[in-house]
């Protein structure tokens, strides 16, 4: 294709035991917003890492503006006009915006000159930033602006974006889309990875779909429904979660006037949080990242000790108790950060199953010895029941794709017959089929009598599964209310729009 900016021909990359990409070919035109779709483990991450110079292909070739393109490192990719905004921000909280931007440049100008460029570019593209602010004081949406502006200062011809809206409110998403449309109109090509298919339909001009490392389809997203796109990704028909609305039982978890400081220098303190969740009920809590979600989960799980009388499980005061005591009382938790918090990266899946399953699954004998046979059996049950794609239970956690590790973490917690379940971002970065399975699992556990708190930035997800709803803003929780009748826009306003969030961060 002579009018292509980037032409990919037969790219193949294999790792021990798995072929990540097999004979992948497609093209991206200048000014095109091109979606890259696929299930977790379909090969999207490996493919963009090859484009960005982080991974070398085993076979195949790329051409950029008609010339051979084989970047040996990200620096070579950036020099050729390829930039990437990663799903996980690579910013230092204790440095200013300008200092963080300088760290990402090969030859940064003096800070004063760079600050002026940051102001000009950020305003020009509708992403206003103060170069002198500490990154630790920024909202999640503002942090993403830093990453994007850092890329825009390189004048990229191709911008790769990996799950860019996972931490944004609906209002911030629209601001981002306006910026991307402006870039595309100026001729910049954008390779866009997201599991939010309605966003893909709204934004993208073309899509390439991967399944198990191979290209299986290409299409124009706006000509397909979100369900059709999801079914192209997974190769099967999808059914929405089924739910009967049961009568709720007694209160399983109650929080009374919980106020705790964050253990992190740039964290968010909780202020007078009150809530109660009954058996069979799913409470959905929305909020943009950085408004106290991590602290709330830590205070409920026992990682962050709470004052006496503030956290009650089954009518028992558990405020001062730690995680193991709360697990024995029936509360399980799955934090947002999969690798390093929910799972130890270098430990095997079996060892990770032991870490949180020991208390409730009887994996340690009375004499204090680990029952490895039983532990391995528990791990294999989680892998089987939650369709975790892995060679086996002896694989280290870091070897799994993000989505498969998420399925393992959620499955490990839900398989412990809990009375109370607290999950933060349960389907973050997970493909449509896996997300549907996780949501159904939460619904099933509630139907079996568990009280569920689902903290999520995916508002469609909360509307789909929640019975009651609250929003977390600057460490304060709105009074829970019935979810019925709520809309995404209404929730977005409760969470605080793009400008409201900035005010909340300054005042809070």
C-alpha cells in the first residue's frame, strides 16, 4: 500500500511455550485512527512493543514511510517519529511536570524553555498543564496529559495509545478524543488499543482484530455493533450477564465514620466514610483514580488499620484487625494493582494461591506445614474455573498477560466462599469475554449470599451489576443510593467532571 505510513508484513514473535504473534500483517495510513483489538493474550502488547522497539521480531518486516523500519530500542523509534503512551504511567510523583517531561526526552532544552513549550503545546491541543506542579498533586486525568504532551513535543507521525481512557471520567474522555481527532486531522496516525468498544466505534476509522496471535479480521468499527466487535475478538457469541434480583439478607459489612490518613505521600485520606452492604447486595463505587479508592480497599481489607468501631464484619468490630483476621471473618479483597500487590511477580501461581488462600482454604496444617498438594489443587481449580490461559500452576505470575493475571487474582478470591467481597477495578484491562465472566462471577457470588463492593471506573460495568451506587471524590463517599434510574452522564457528574476533579484535588 503506497499510501501507508506504517506497513507491517508477516511479523512473528515466539516465547518459550507460546507464539505471541504469528504472521501479522496490516497497514496504518497517515491521519488514521486505527484500533488494535483482541482478547487478553491475543498478542497486542507484543505487537506494539515490536513497533516501538522494545521487542525484536523473529520474522517479518516493517516499513515506515516506505523505508525499512526495525528500531533496536525505543530511542530509535522516537527518532523515526513513533511515540507511545503506556497503560501504566511512568512518572515520578516528587518531580514537577516539566522535570518529568525532560526525563522522557533525548536532548531536553533548559527547563524554563521546556516549560514554555509545554504550556503552548498543552493549550494548543486542549490539554492544559502547569509545568511547575508536582506530578504527585495531579489527578489521574492530568497525569495522562503529561504523558501525551511529552509525546506531542516529539512531533510524532505515529502515536500508540494503550488503554488511554481507563482512568478517565466520561467528560475527560471527550476532551481526550477531541485532542486525538485534532492530531489525526493534522496527519498524525494513531494506533489505539482499548477494550471499551463503544469508544472504538466512536473514535476509530479502521480496526485490526487479533486472536491468539493472528490477524483474524479487519473492519470499519462504526459499521459494526460493540457486540459484533467483541464476537470477532473471541470467535464466539456473547451473552450479557444474567441476574435475578434476590431479596437482600442482613448487613454483612458496615463502615461507620471511617477517617484514615493515606500511608502514601501523595495518597488521599478518607473522610467520614459511611456505608453498609447486605448479603446478596452489590454496592458499586465509582471514582476517578486517586480519589481514595486504594485507601478504601486497604482500610476494608485490613492492610490499613482502622480505628475501633469503624469497620464491622458480620456485626463484629474488626477496625483494628489485620488482613488475616478479616479473611477468617469472611472478607476477601482484590486490589487494583495486579502485579506486585495482588500477586508476587516472581512467585508461581501455586505460591500466589497460598498467599491469600491459606486462611480460608486450609492450606496450612495445624503443625504449621504447607499442604502443597492441596495448594496446587486449589490453584488448578482457579485456573480451570476462571479460564486462566497459562501453561500450568508452576508458572511465575509475571509470565501471565495482564488480563489472565486479573482472572487468576479475582478467581483466587472468589473461590474462597467469602461472606464479603471487595474488589477494585475488577475488569481493568480485561477483554470483553473475560470481563463478562468476571462480572457474572461477582453476580453469582452475590446470589449465593455474599455482600459485594465493586470499586470501578467503568461506569457501564457499575450500571450493569450494581444494586446500589455511591461515588468517591477526594476521599469522601456520597450517600449510597439505588442504582436503578442512574445514567452514565449522571454518575460522571457525581464523580466530578474534568474541571471539578481539579478543584477537588486543590481543595481536598
